[in-house]
C-alpha cells in the first residue's frame, strides 16, 4: 500500500507518495509555496491543496497521511508549540487538519521526521542497519534532535524527547530565544558560530567562509576549534543518557567535515566510557528527509 507524506515548511509545502519504505523513488511529488504570512487557516488550505494535487496526479486516494511540522504538538493541550511558523503556535493543528482533510493524520516535528527518514531510507539503513536506537541531530540555524527506537519515534511525556539544543552548555552563548541562557543552540548553531567569529574578529563572515579559512585566519581557527570542543561536550550528555547505536547529523553545520574527526575526539574526552564506538554519520537524503519522514510516519 502506498504511503503519503507532507512536509510543512516555512516557505514551501511538499507532498510525496511512496510505494513503500524500500523505495525512495516517489510515485508522485508536489510542492507549492506555504504563504504562511496569510495566516493559520490559509496554511491549512494549502496543505489540503497539496493533498489534492497528489490525488489528482496519481489517481490514488490516501487512507491516512503523515505530516512533518515545524514545531511540536503538545500531548496535553493538543496545540502546537515551539513553531518558527508562529501562526501555528497555540492552535489545534492536528484536529483541524483531520477535519479539513477528512482522513486520519499522524504528525511529528522536522527533527523527528529527519531521524525517521534517515533510519528507514537513508544513512542509518545503508551504513548502520542493525542500529536499534538512533539519535538524529539537526545543526543549522538552530539545534534540535530526535530519538528513534526500533524504527519508531520516541516522543516523550511533553513531546520534547531528543531536544538537546536547549540543554545548558556554556554561558558565553548568551540568552536564547527560549528565555534560558547558554543553550547548546546559542553556542554551536550556525548563527551562533558566525556571531562568535564577529565578536573575536570585529568583522562578519558567513559560516562557509569561516570554515574555508580555518588554516589561514586565526579567528576562524578559534571559532571552529571551539565548535569541536563544545560539540563534543554537548553530545556527550546525550550519549551518557541515551547511548545510541548510531548518530546521524543534518543541517548546514553537519557539512563541516572536521566535526566527524576533531569533534569526535572532543566527544571522547567527555563520554563516561573509555572510548567512543558509536558511528556518527552524514545524512544521505538532503531536502527529502522531511517529506520522506512524514511518509514514514504512516508506514
């Protein structure tokens, strides 16, 4: 039976139909702009429009659909929270979508869908197929995470399982948008690295430029060496608690190759073990992770 997924992003909504989790070649794939500035009800109508496009293009009808969201459905209030698409916050998105679409909906946030997709279709499946417990990391404009156990998302009592980005790491990170100080996100997310570089050097550079100038710019070296050290320190807490069989990293910061060498060396200093054997993998699915993960929700 075909599986259907929709990725609700800040700028685009993408839908896919897969024949199964064994085949990453879509039956149909559709994408339209989100137009989130037009408000909550309009976002719901756009999701419905993507579903109709999938149906009309494929000639198929879904029994249910998985949806990747930019925030979390609170298990208690059944309303959305922590969404960067702020029109969704405080709204009963799951209930409203099921009413609008007329079929059962399964939702999870983007970090969860990333981890699920890489587990079933991507890096974990190809490089660590025996992994039972997977920690998926998002390191980009923010820092997030997700835990997958035996192919299923661990959601947690509050719907925040895996959210290591808002553990305390270092006060030098300053105030986080969440209201706390020194969160992991304020230290090792992309914008945090660029901010630290500017504080040290007095000039602004994009993260890619900082990485490229590691050997020639002393401020770039300080910035990236600090990333290695703080990455290891932050991730060690996750390993000490969860002890996953494999880790996969997504987001722009995951493209820094030295994370997998020097970052891993830092990790070994902080983990409560004499060595670190867990594989730390680059993702394989790219932009498809969100929508493939959404489909995996209903597989």
